[in-house]
C-alpha cells in the first residue's frame, strides 16, 4: 500500500515539521504502508529524508497559504496518481499513538475529520458555513444531516481525493476571481463539497485540539496549540471579553440571517 502525505509549512510553520515527521514515521500506518511526503516549504534545508519531496513555496501568509492549498497539491497531480491513498495533515498535527487501517476510507473513497467538542452539540445554524449565496462554498439551510468538517485532516483513495481537490481548486479560484473569499477559506469549500459527497467521518481521536484534551481522551492525533508555540499564530484575534462578545454577536446574527435567508 502506497500512501502520499501532503504537508504545508512555510515561514514560521517550518518549525512544526520535524516533530510531525517523526511521529508520522513512528505511528501512521507504520506497518502497513510505504509512505512518501510532499512538503511545500520555503526552507530548502528542512530535511534530507529520502521519502520526502520538498517543493519550494514562498510564504504568502494568511490566508493565501491555506486558501490555495489545493492548487499546490495539483502541482504534483501526476505523481499523486501513482499512490493508493492520499492524506493531508495540518502543520500542527502530531501523532501520539499507532494509527492503523481504521483511518482508511470506506466505500465513499474519502475520510474526513470532523470538528469535535461544541460543534458536535451545536445546532447547524451556528456552524461557520459560507452564507454568501454567490459563493461556490455556500451551504443552504433547511437541509438534513449537517456535519461540520475541519480542514486540518482529510484524505482518501487517490482517485476520489484528486477528484475532490480538482473541484475545490476550481471553485476557490472562481470565487477569488469574483472578489469572494469564503468565511473559513478552504474549510468552507470542503464543507460545501461534502454536502453532496459521502465520506467516512474521522472523529475526536483523530481531530482533537490539544487544549481540548481531557483525562478521558486517548487521542491518536492531536492538533497542537500554535499560539502556545509562537504568539505569531494568533493572527490578530481579540481574546478580550469585548472581543469575545463581538464574536458572539456576529455568530448569532449570521445564524439568524442564514435561517431567514437574508
């Protein structure tokens, strides 16, 4: 079984790769798969590992390095077609325990991470879906079986995954050319796509932010707190009481507008 791992680390994100790589080599399909890493980075000396292909990418900053990730992946589309499975992991991902074939997709061909915690208990009106009906990432209200997926871990059979990223790459660029950037960037487009495409849902053990971990959790993969590693990753967020209040009001207003189709 051949597995391609996609990873982006430019600028300050480069510091995450050594620990991610070591943990993936130790725990991710370590007995089942022949793994190869495709890494987009501006650090030409990031690693000399033989199973890593470094692809030079200037740091474009936030959100460009995230928003256009699917265009990056398609730069190696021909190479990716030679693999059985393809997986993308956020730069701050870290494996903690062995991950076996339970991470592989079901008959849908895709395996996608879901946001744990409050997202699992919220009414869908509070999910940060794209509300702009002009956007190709728009998700309509009054549907059934809503699930909010994260952008930080996703994968599947090469054929199905490549089909997905071709569509998302086109949709994101089409939106951008019309002056539209979706609410949660690439994650918004993933959620729109998965409204019409089934997938296997990867739950809390694969998608747990480290700061949400409890004594009852035994995660196989965590998403490390980037802000604790470097305040740069806060990206201007306002964590004051006033900032939290404004965010709460904005979420409530957007939720009502979504349901009222304003």
